[in-house]
């Protein structure tokens, strides 16, 4: 079977791109499951019930997240009830969001889990100890397990991939919004350091580049605005044996689209 994972969906441009293109991608790659990182869908920081609903309706089954999950106060009540959005499980304090979520289709289960890195990030407990605590509970349900490791440091992501190699179906890195070209299968575990960003790439990780340049050169605070050009869908497709949970193949996706019409212009 195949699952499609979309790198961090950024703002309204990213949401619109997914709405326009997701059904075509699912058909092209014969993907039975679709998961995406959701932490930047509402103006680049956090989410709202409305913005999440749009993506569920587009065909995404469940969401991973990251350190910006709780940035919008108006979403906290929604996160308490919506089980399809997984929180960073290793947050050091109780936090809203699901510990993990199991998607089931045609009798096949796929569990998803989010962990945040500790290096150059906010407070977080050990990704290794947290995984060891939750793994037996998930393994008892299914061997098909997707972990989003939302982290800044590439070494931390890769170390975690080796730590879980052979135990989970995939370890997919997010957070930097810059897609890496190191996709591989490690002892039956599909891995990529960062799946990239779905949204406006004519930007600095989703924000209008002139704003970031002004901030960095002047040292003065600036109000961030979501960019609106250079549209791309970034992500991966993982082929796995649904009976063993072992990944067989990982394919990196980087598609560029016309900014106005959302038509594909390159592969």
C-alpha cells in the first residue's frame, strides 16, 4: 500500500493548493492514506477549526503538528475534541491534542505520531524516552506506524531514524520547510530529514522575503505576512507492506505550480 505525506502546509496559499491538487496526487500515486503537517495552516502560525476542516474535506485523513500547534487560543477547545490532529507527544506539560491517531481503511490501520526535537526548539522531553513509552501501546494496535519528527537539527532527526529503524514504517522530518534529498529505507523504515513545505516558496520559509530581509538587516521587529508566489507541493510517498509494517520504497515529491491557477508547471 501507499501513503502520501505532505510537508508543512503554509497559510492560505498552501491550503488552496492542497484543495486544488490533492485528489490528483492521490490518484497519481495510488495513495490509500494521506497525512500532512498542519502547524502553519492559519496565516503561517497554528490552526483554526475552519482551516483544518478545509483540509479534511480536501482528502487528508489526519495531521501531525509541531511547536506552533497551540499558537492560536481560539483553536484550543477544538484541539481537545479533534482526535485526528496529533500533538507533539513529548511536550513537557499537559497539552491539547491527540497522543496518536490510528487511521483505518479497508481493514488496514496506519498509526501516526508527532515528536518535537530538543535542539534549538522549545522545551521538550526526550524523543527517545517518549517513543519507548508509547511504542508498545501503538504496536499492540498496528505495525504500520508513521512518526513525524518535527525538529531543527538534522542530526537529531537522523539519530532518531536509526533508533527506530525496523520498528516503525516511516520517520519523516518536518519543521525547516526546506526539503532534503536524503530519502532512503533503513531496515524497513522509510526516512527523510525534511519533507519540505507545501505553499509559497518565493519566500523565506513561507514569509514574504522582503519582510525577513528587513528584519534581519535592521534588527527591528516586523509583522510577518504569508507570501503568495512560488507555489510548490513538497512531500513523500511511502510504499509499505501493510502486514508487516515494513517500508519498501520512499519517493520524494517536489511539484511546482502556477501561482494563479494552481496548474502544475514542472515535476
